[in-house]
């Protein structure tokens, strides 16, 4: 099993541009490349893809702010007979 996750603050416009680029990649038949914290992850989604969408709000009595979030997750299954076949294809910048 492999996982790579990153978090950074961006403007709404920057997030929208990133999601548009991802959508364009998903619309094709080839690989999808994600830039995560200076590393690039190449994935090849296959049909069918399960699309999970979650909206959430967290507020407690006495708080002056409420945390709100939107989470997207895409899940698919690929053939893999070994851990290596199922591993993420990760490269660092410059490779």
C-alpha cells in the first residue's frame, strides 16, 4: 500500500485551475499526473471510477469560527499481482 498526501493554502482561483487541469487529464485516456509537495505521482484511472463527494461543517458552542470542507475522492481497481504492480509511480522534481 502506498499513500502520498500534501496540504497547502491556495486561492479559490488557484484551486479551480488545478481542478480544471485534473478534469482535462481525467477526460483523456492516458495517465493522470498530480504534483504533491515537490513530487509527481502518475496514476492511470480505469473505468469504472467511483466518485465520492463530501461536504462538512464543524462548529462547537462558544467557537467564533466554523470549519467547513469539501472532500473529493476517486477510487478505481487495477489488476496487480504483486505489490510493485500496485505501487504508486512517484518521482521527485527534476527526475
